[in-house]
C-alpha cells in the first residue's frame, strides 16, 4: 500500500480518528442511530466511529472481529482496516504462568514458545497487536503489577522481554500467526512510590539509564513495533507528556520509529495530575511528547484541529503519527487482508488444543520454585490417602490479565492429583476462607485437622487469589492472612508430612511462618494446566527447575528489596552482627528470606570455585570464567548457573552484584560439567559520572553461583590500556 498517497487523500478528521482507540464494543454501534452510552460521554460522532483507527479489549472471537471489520470497511471513507489490540499477557485462551513465573523459568526459548502459542491463538481469534511484553523493573513487593513483570534485574528483564517479542512477532509480521508486540509501560512504572499503583516516580537520570530503561531498549532492539507510555508522573512530568522520554530517548537516541500508544485515558489524567489545564492542553502535551494513538479518551479527536488552527502544533506532527499507524497496518499485511489470521475454524482448532495445553503444563512446572523441603516432597506415588486443603485446592488458578482464559477451563490441584493418583483416596477441603481479612474458621479447621491426621500426605493450597494482585491491587501487608497461617500451624501439628503450595502474584513476606512449614513452593498463578503441573511436581514426575527473579522478604517493611543494591558506607557486617551504627533494622534481617536467583531441586548441586583464564583483561579483550557444577543428588536436575560481577571502585557507586549472564545446565545424578562464560567489556560498562557509557579501569569481583547470595568470589583487573 502506498501509505503516503493514502495519507494525502485523508481528511484531517480521518487522520485524527486513526490516532484514536476505543473499545470494540463502542465501535459495534449503528452510526446512523442516536449516539448513546460511552460514545456519547466521549462526544463521539458517527464519523468518528466510522474512521477510528484501532480498538481494544472485549472477549471478542474471530467471528466478532470479522463482523466488526466488515462493518468498519463499509463505513470508513478510505477503507482503512481497523486494528484489533488485546492484553495478551500470559496466553490468549490457553493460559500459561504469569510473567513473574515465566521469568522464574530462566529459559528464554520456553518463553518464546509460550508467546508464539499465544500469538497463534490470538491471531486466529482476530487479534493483531498485544500489549505485551511488560518489562517494568520491580523492586517493591507491595505493587500489584509485579505479577506482570519478570523481576528485579534489568538485564534479565530485557532478555526475557526480547524473547517475548520474538515469540509474538515471529520472523515475519505478515505471517498469519504473528501479532505485533507492544512494550510497556514506558517508563519506570514499576518504581511507583510505596508500591502503590499509579503513584509518582522520582528517579535520577543515572538510575533511569542504568536500571529502569535498559529492558525497554532491549525490546526495541528486538524490533518491537509499539511502545505504550505509562500512567506515572516521572520526575514531575506525566510519562505521556514527557518529551524527554518519548522523543529524546525513545525516538532520537534509540531510533524507535514505531507507534507510541497511551495507556487507558492517560491523556485526560494529565489534568488530574495537575499538569494540564484541560483536554486541549493535554492533547498539545501528548502530541508534542510523541504519542501517536490515544487510548480510550478523545483529547486528540476534539482538540488537535484547533491546535493546528492556532499554530500551537503543526499538521506535520499529525501526519507523522498517522503514517506510523498506517505503516504498522501495512507491515501486518492488513491492506491485503484486513482479517489477518481471523478464522472461526482455526480458532476452534488452536485454542486450548492438546499441544498448547501440553506446553502450558510444561511452563507451569518449570516456573514453580521450590523454596524449602525438609524431606516432605515428593509425595509417595503409593500413597493411599491424600488431603488437599485450602481455598485454592479445588479451582483453576489463572491469575490476573488472563485474556480469554477461564478458571473453569483450567485444571485445579484436586483434578490434577485425582488424575495422577486415580486409586488414592483424595480428600479436598477448603480449610479457611480465601479472603485477605478472613479470620480462622473453627469448623473448617477442625475438618481439615481430622483429614490431615489420617492422610499419608497433605498439600496446603494457599496464598493469593487472582484479584489480590494485578492492576490497582497493591497491598500494604504482603504476609499470609491470619486464617491461612493458623491453618498451617494446626495442619502441620496434625501431620508433619505436609507441604504448602503458594499461589501468588508477588513476593510474599513469609518470615513469620516459614519456620513452621516443612516444605514450600510457589506456583505463582500457573494457568490452564496448573493442577496437572503441580501434580507432576508433587509426585516427583517432574523436578523443580524454577529460580526466583524477585526477592522474597521476611517482612514487607524491607521493601523496596532487591539483590543489586548498593553497599552503603556502613553495611551490616553480617546478618548475625549486633553492631550498631550500621545500615540495619533492629527488628528484621536485612537480607531477603529467599534471594534473587534462588530455587531448590529434588537433587542437589555442588559448585566448585570459579577459575579465570587470566586475572587481567585489557580493552577489547574477553576473559574466560569457569566453574564446575556437580549433581550430588539422586535424581537428574537442572539449574541456571548465574554469572555476577561487581565493579569494586567506580566513578559512581555500583551494586554489590549484577547478573551478567547465565547458562542452564542439565545433569544426571553424579554428573559434573564445567560451565564457562566469556566476560566482555560490555558486561563491565555503565553510565559513568561523566555521562559516558563505558567500562572504567579497575578491580572487579566475579561469582558463578546458584543465586545472588551464594558462590565464591574471584577478582580480576580491567585495564583500558593494552597490557
Ligand atoms: C490498563 C493497563 C495497560 C493495558 C491497558 C489496556 O490500564 O495499564 O497495561 O494494556 O489498560 O487494557
């Protein structure tokens, strides 16, 4: 399609409509009839609706999309196809684990495969763009949208975000099963103060560039086609109005030439922020910052023409935005085929198909993280009596942002265990309410204790429901509800052969209960095949491989908590130290309960001391770091060997450790393997005090470890001069 020629034919009203996005349901109306409901409240006209460029949301099916596209093409003056967008965050209909769980797989190929599956199901259902990956750096367990991120490490978030983009977009955006990806929320939405959603963010440029921006850049480098600006005010300017962010960084520095879309009604929120006087000023700020599409508000539609007439903005700004939107539609092949992969037959063939369920089951098993195990897991396959107790024992756990997936289509733990042990007597009891504020229920507890007493094994199914995390669901207290803690105490007292599986959309503070739990793992919100995956794990058919990408605290008071922290001038000498006048809490450890990178297995691994092929590294050189890892247990297992580096002295203080690479190893019992990494200058580079991005000469420490707190250190020298 000659989009420049098409642009020349379009009226200004049509151009502004391309820059607007509304709900699919709002566009399904008869444009000749009286405009009512949300369309009226946004003062949309029939012409606005006829020419709108894209729509979002709604549990639309392929047939709905085809019907709406036909309607749109019959009404749009230039028959410019409508673009359909959805939040396909961790699956479309077949739901795999929430991204905080997918990050814990430390397996980018698996992430790509799951996102490809989501793309296929989305495309055949009529979706052409997903508002994913979300790569916001998270450090505060209170924030509800931790579940949507992949954790506290900038580099790993970038790697996983790029893997997601590859899955969604495939090799060719015109492929019937590819969809365009949209990286979000630009930028630093995960840094909301106090972990309270939509709150303000105040971050130095150094910290932005060093920690908060790299993952978005990694998605851009992976050719993501869209960027969504975020709700938060960043250093006093709402992100959608932040020209330094959206034009200077994103477009000028990074060369992003794709589409920028706002978050839901974020332009009008500039008024609420106290930044824009009215919608007209919000529209002016937004287009000057560099936003192309306005989601679910009509500032552009109703004000850009006047702003052009008043000379406050130029028509060339509108044209540039519309061209980027038309380019995306052209790149998706929509002018040749406006329905993309939409097909009811294909939808029925792919959505929830056995192959997709099998992949979701693998992902659910690989994302689970074993946190503690005092010989309780795995359960015996010859067990005659099992008790599954807890508010989440008998329901599908698909988490927040589950798109067209449903809990009813998901496999519960009860169903999974009954499938796995058809001859066992399996008792399923609620044990306590799921509600956060729930108090212990004597009747429920008593029946749980009775069942536990006679069971060979007990699995307590606890944690958070899907609505306790996700957007707008921050928590000030991230410990388990009292009812759940009391149930743990009473059931473990009745039968010490008890394990706890947690469903959670964030790190939980378990310091006040961990001592009373014999075995514990998190399944996050595992998705459609959660129950089968948990049965596979609990019975030892599958070994645990997951490792945390976000630190779990003892207490919420430690937030924000993250491994790549600074040393301070008065670090606590050790966790056991009682020394005063150092950076410590007098009532809580400094360290996390479970650190970044941590995860247990049914086997055990021994890490040797790291070795280097040299102790000095000059500019342009690489250094080889190696470690021998041995499976010292009785079953095969896999673990990600993690490479951490510390810049010991630099022109700005540097973190005590930073993840720079990892390699997952698979080892049979007794097998050992040497794992080597090339240490590069890029790994040593950072945004230095003079603003340049480079490696500074000096001493570095390196670890090859199984988590952010383990491993033996080894030091090397980097010199900018050739030695
Ligand atoms: C929401 C979210 C964003 C999502 C958008 C569309 O408010 O912040 O992540 O993509 O609206 O649903």
